[in-house]
DNA sequence: CGCCGCGTTGAACTCTCTCAACGTGTGTGG
DNA sequence: CCACACACGTTGAGAGAGTTCAACGCGGCG
């Protein structure tokens, strides 16, 4: 949409940008303005690696538009997608709290507008504004729960169940039975702890059963949610 | 050791108990005393279920002595041990932050002295004492990282590697090559995402290779860490 | 328009689970 | 204090789900 790659916001637009970030939702206009003064928004092209394992990362990153894939690479070389973050979400908080070298990777999945916040600044806000700390606690806690969900599903459910559950959760999130996968199938596969081949075969199986319909490589229609739920 | 099951602490002993909790390590003596006044320590027998899925849990629990196993049960019925908490650690914070019904279980693995803190009180401390919020953030963030570790290991490493890595992490934690498993083998198996049979076979294999030695059902000596690391 | 990465399909393999039987130790009650 | 019981742990054999390796078609980005 014709954005320049750089800071093309004037001061009030920047305030508005910061005000839309859930992490700062409890703050007053003055406090928002203070933070906006410390913030550096950047347009980042698709496919950019924000950081990798071993990097020291003195920034908290806030995603205004676009999306970011966070993943790990096990010693065996296997890549696991941990989560995908979208507009309003942040990443890089781990280094803020326990400043060891990061062991995960982050890459943009689409062109994204991302703000960088200095760790020292954020730590200052955490101490001065309890609502910021509390909101961050809420967010991290929700991530922990979701990661625990993935873990117990991986340990306890078979591939078909995990895939079906994932489709149902997408449908619920979008409020529709027809939707596009938010990430490439290979990333879905990694996120669900299966190989792309297995994902492909299971989806083909679901389609054969008449439970879903696939159009192109991304669009999926759920035709029989009840059967999927029982899968 | 002859403890009564009930509150057998006098006021100053209670202060000392609270002062030893890492969550409150940043607070002054007066602030500790204030919290101690709100706290109810309890002796809980081994094997007691603290809460289960579906329970609404208006308490943050702090473990003074003993240990607690936190686990989930997947829809398939499969039990997954998420983590084991020991002295100084807390549980029940999820309900505090997003008060939905809990979907996990907690049970004491040994007789434990546990404090109950009202959610309303804790929320109050979080807002008034930034160091409490910050320490909680540190803790939850470390748990998130450890859960992500489990997840990527489960998705990317085979059973032998996970077991070897677990043994090595125990040795590092204790600072010795000889140690006792902190939990029963069946719980270790669940934590590592394998069946007890597989764990037993792999440990027997390690022993056959001369990498470890088992004594009784709990004690393990690491004889060749380098080989374990390569497993 | 060309190319590379993604997705799909097939076939063989293997790791782990499942089911079953047996041994062991720990805690409890007589 | 001993006997028993039950949960835990071990070992064996068999089955199955998912992976791996390979080839091919397609489509989207440059």
C-alpha cells in the first residue's frame, strides 16, 4: 500500500499506533505519549529474520501489522514452529527477563510494521506502570497455557486428532467454517509435530470422508465438524 | 518429624517462612509481615489432590516444603506430567490471571507444607509491589521456556535423546554424576513423552553400553556423559 | 517466463506403543 | 513384627502409526 520502509509516522500517528497495542491498553494518553517518544517503528520485508539462536537481543518487538513465526531448531536439526504472532502481539520478552542468548528464531511471514523498544525502557515501564507488568503477565501466562496444550496434545493424541483439533480451532477463531490457513502447510505440519507428508495424507483422508473440502493449497471448508471432533 | 497438620507457626516463624519465598524476595520486612498476616500454612499429606480439571481455584499456592506434580489429561485419556514444583515455588497463578476453570491437575508427591494466598490479595500485591509482578514474570517466563524445550524435544528428538538429555540435566542440577530421580520412573516417562516400558528399555540399554549404572529403582550414576550427550 | 520451493503421492522401514506376564519393594494392617 | 497386597518396574513379543526417501506436479515470486 505504498509505505516507505522507515519511520513515516508523525508524532500523533505514532501515539495512536502505540495506543492500539494491548500491552499498553491500561495507560493514560500522557504515558502513551512518553512511550511513543522512545519507539522506533520499522517496515520489515517478508522473510526477514528478526533474530536467531545465539543472538543477544536488547529489544522488545511489537508487531503493528503483519505476522511473525517463532520457531526452534532441535539438536537433531528438526525445526519446530512454536507460535505465530500477529498484529498487537510482542516478542523478545524472554531476553528482557532473563538475558541469556535466545535459543529460538523469529522470521516475518509477511511485510510487517514492527516497533523496537529498548529493554531498559521496558523494564522501567514494568516497574512504574503495574498495568504493563500485569498485561504482560496475562499474555505470557496465556502463551504458557497454549504451549502446554501443544505439549499434551503431542504426547497424548495421534496425528489425526491434532490436525482435526487445529482445523476446528481455526474455524472458531475466524467464526466461519471456510477459511484460509494462516501459514504454509509445512509450517502447520511443524506446529502440529508431524511431517508435511503426514499432514497432506490426513487432510486428503478427511476430504475423502467428506469432512472437509480443500480449495487450492490454503483454503479449507469444514463440512462435518462433529466427525472432526470425534477424530 | 512430628508436625501437626495445621497452623503451628507463631507470627515471627511465619514471617521467616514468607521471607524465604523467592516471589517475595524483593520486599521489606514490613511488607513480608503484611503478607504473612494473610497467609494460611497447611500440612498436606502425600498423594493429596490440590485441584483437578474443572475446579475453580481462588488460591495461589506456595510450597514451603515437599513437592507437587502438575499434569494434564488429554481427551484420549493420556496423562502428561507438565512439571514438578518444589520448595519455594508456587502454583495456581493461571486462575489468578485468567480465571477460567483449570484444565490441569496438581497432586503432592510428598507430605508438603503449603501456603494458600487469596487471589484478591495477590492481585493487590502485584499492583502495589512491582517486584512481585516482576518476579512472577521471571518465573512464568522461565516455565514457558522450559515447556517450549519439552515441546521441541518431543517433536524433534527420539526417545533415547530425550532420556539422555534429562539425565544430563539432572546431573547438572545436582552438580553430581550420581543422583536419585526426583520422581517415580513412570512420572519421568510421562514427563518425557514415552511409556514406562520404553524408558525402562532405554535405561537398560544405556547401562549395557556402560554409560550409566542403576542402583535400586531411583539411583543413577552417569559413567560416560560424553556418549550420553551424543545419544 | 522460468525456476525454486511447496505440496502430493507411493512404498518401505523403524521406532515406539500395546498387551501380557512376571518380579520387586513399600506401606499397611493384623 | 511379619504377611500380604498393590503399585511400580521390567522384560518379551507383536502390531501399527508415522517417518523417511524418492519422484513428480504445480504455482507463485522474481
